[in-house]
């Protein structure tokens, strides 16, 4: 069949060269004049393959994305997915903008790349840990639980040494930042108070066992600035087990983003630059970052959708260190009991019942009753006198 088609092309051109009328040639072969003139133009006397069919693929494709861009899209998507962030085409495009990629693809092109590489699957659900049960705090509504952490010391060019108190609401992923040159008691009060004025006062705050949060191991019952601030404002402080930072997983993940997308990108030379830049980053995060946890919403959109009424500080200025001793309220310490059956509360040891071995327990300090109550899976298993100082 191909040979017949090529023969018609050769014959048509020969007849045209011999002076035969185009209308006669086209009528006899059942072809158009456009077809005839195409092959007349294509004819080359010394070129044997002039009558062969050529590829119709365009020589240039302005919309074609390079393999390098495709690899960037795949890597960005994987990174967002592993951080439990929203990883759709729009989120990938924003991340590529942040990375400074010059040749940005369209959202439609990113979707084609994801489909081509079978990267459109959704998460099937959260990982459920096996084995020892760990007490989980509620995170359904805004400000039910905040996670907080101190990042630092960090350094700006200058050099400027600083710490940053970072706070995240576990329900909406809203963040609050407070940078300062020290991690003093007053800095703790200033940082939480400032964040509460923007985020609202939570029901609970979950932190690690940093001395800045609990006080001093020399006086484990002295109640540090954070504990006192929370007790005086109706907030329960929860301390995660020692050497288990993943229990504060949301704030740990946020700290990584804070390091990469703020400290690693924004040029700052002074504390003034740092403070203003921190507020800008906080606002951008809360208004623009999208999370799969929130079904693609931003933190502020999730807050608005919840219709939750928030509670804010009544005073403009933060309280001064050192705060008065609270007379009521509770705070909690979560610990994994080892085979020695010892409960460690900020350096002070208590002997606990055998059934708690290799289990997570919650030690609740009741300020009003001056008691330390030990709970295993919501059941109280022991109680100690605990006179606070």
C-alpha cells in the first residue's frame, strides 16, 4: 500500500513537470491541488527519499516541560507528602516559587506530571501505633490543645544570638512566634502572652521538659513561669515523656519548616528584622499554607469554618516575672515507667505500683489539694502528698 502511495506521488510530479494541467492530474488520481503542490514543492531531483512520509511532530514545543522540571515536581510532592502537608498541584507550585524555580509549570502541567508518575494517590489514614497505649490530647476544635517548643540558640549575621518560642494549635495548625535574645522567665511570659493575644488562650499546652518550661530541678515543686502562667489563666500544662520529642510531633515538623522557609531564606541582621520577619512569616503561614490535615484549607480558613469562639487575654501587657503562687488548677506529667518502677517528676523520684511497669502513666498535680495523682489509662492507681513551694 505504501509503495502505491509513493508511486502516485512520483507519477503526479512527473506529469506536472511534463506540462499537464493540474486539474487533469488531480481528477485522475482523486487528489486535491493542495496535495499536488505539496509534493511538487517537496520534489528534489537528487534526493531519492523526497516522496517518503515525514513526521508531523513539531520541531519546537513551547509547552513541553524539561525532565529537570518533572524531577523537581516529583521531589517537591514527595517532600510535602512526607511532612503530612497538602501536596496537590497548587501547593507544589507555591513550594516551587519558594524554592526559586525560574521555569514554573502551570497547575495543569503539574497535574499531568503527577498523573504520569502515578503520584495522585491519597493517604489512607493516620498511622496507628501498636503496643503501649499513649495518652492523646484532643485536637478537634481550635485551641483545645497547643504544642510549644523553644528553638535555639540560633544566629543571625552580626552575629545575633536568639531563641524562638514557637507555638502551634493542633486543630488548625495556626502558629505563633516569639523571638528573643534569651530564654528567661520573662521571655516565656512575654512569648506566650503575645501568642495568646493573636491565637487565643488554649485549654491545654503540651511541651517538653526544658527547664524554661517547668522551672528548676533544684526546686521541682516550685512551678516555673509557664506552669504558673497557665494555672492563673485556666490552662492545663502537659509535659511529654523525657527523650521522646516525637510526642510533640506537630511542633517538631513546624520547626523544620520554620528553619527552612524562614531562617534559611529571609535575610535578617538585627533583632528588629527578626521580630518583624517572624510576624510576617506567621501571617503568611496562617493565611496561605495548606494542609492535608485540613483537607486543603489554610489554618485561618479552618478556624473560620469551625465557628469556634476564642478566649483572649484581658490585659494588654504580659504579667511580670515572678508570678504569684497559684492556689488552684492542675498540670500533668506523662512518663513511661521502666522496670525499676520509678516515676521521675523533674528529678524527684516516686515508687509506683507494679502494674505500671512499661506503661505510660499520667501524673496529675492537683494544686488545690496538694496531691500528685497517678493515672494508668484514665484509672487512678496511686496518690502522693505533694506540697508545692
